[in-house]
């Protein structure tokens, strides 16, 4: 696999930008495990949506997987807005939501995802809209960066398992494989949340606000996970079912989560269930 310095730098910059308070731990991880990030083609012999880790230090991803995580954040945001607007009457205007989900599926399935027209109303992947004029788009974009950060940290934990000798390995039992997935999910969520207070203290900002943003980022990661496993939400030999992964994610986010954040996320999942009645529904609605 081709070594691209710019790709290594982009991942480092993204993770450090998300959690500046963890710079020394990120440095230690990089020094000890030397993860190598490989931007692979949009179609490989292993499939189309690539985001995995193997061979002790190789993390692989493609433009397609990153594009999908980015788009999923805007799908989540649109779902929340549509369900929130129709909550009182329980009449949801989901035309736009459905069209974004359709684009998502096309990008997932197309041989060349660049041939799928990108929605005019959304920023291109990696482009941050103006924080003053496009507040909502900006919020969804920032949450998308957390969601892809979570996914990358998940893969880094696989590398750590492999080098530490704690990986299930490709021939582990189903339970061992699933346990490793849960462990990687947990590592990524904890890494993002654990030292919020330290960051807030050093920046002189309100820790609860920082925490709320990061929790929302993780909720968007859980939504992206549902989208990436669309219509195959049950377990496989290698992966636990999506709902179990989301439930565990929610447990880590814990009881401190802001009610507003939960409400937003709950509404995104409700919108998805309007198209896919069997989609994961991690929340119970008690209003
Ligand atoms: Zn994994």
C-alpha cells in the first residue's frame, strides 16, 4: 500500500484538533504502535465501503466511507429537524430526509461514488460552512468530524489489540470477534469524552458545553453506524448487531448526556424508522 505523508498528517491533525487535551497520549500511541493510514480505492476486492484495520498497523479507508460518514451527519440533522417540526401533530414531512437517504444509498452502491450528484444544499465533505450564516450546517459538519474521528479511533484500537496480543484474530470465535468490536467502540468513545474537563479548564470554557458537543458527535457516530449497516442491522460472524453497539455507546455517553442532545438523536432515529421500520431504535419515547 502506498505511503502518503499527507494522509498521515491529515488524520493526525483531525484527531488532535478534536481532542487537543490528549496530545501526549496520541503521541504515545503513534510512537508505540505506529499506525499507518492508507487511503485506498473506492472499489477494492474487499468491497466498496472500506474502513478497517489489519496486519498490525494498517488502517484502511476510502473516500467513499468518509463521504458516507459525512453525509450521515446531515441525514441525522435533517431527520431531527423534520421530526421536531411535526412532533405535535405526529405528521412528518420527510421528503428531503428521504432524498438524502437515497443519495446515501447511491454513494454506497455506485461503482464510482463521484458520479452520484452531491446534494446542492450540503457542503462538500470536509468543507466547513460559515459558523455565523449557516449555523445548522456548520453544526452537522462539526459533528460529522467527530463521527469520523470516532471511527478512526475504533480502528486504532484494533491495531493496539493486534500488537498487544489481545486481538481475537481473524479466526477467533464469534464471541471473541464481537468482544473486540465492542472494545474498540468503547475505546473510541472514552477517548473522546474522558478528559473533557481538562480541555475545558485549559481553554477557560464551560465543560458541560464541550461535553455536550462531543456527546452529540458520538450520537452522530452511532447514527452513521446505523446508516453504514443499512438493511443488515443484525449480527454477523465478525460484528455484533448494530443496536447492541449503539446501546453500549449510549452507556458510555452515560447519564450526563443533555436531554436536548438525546432528543435530537432520538428524532433522527425516528425519521429513519419511517423509511425502515426495522432500523435500530435505541431510544424509548416517553413524551
Ligand atoms: Zn472494528
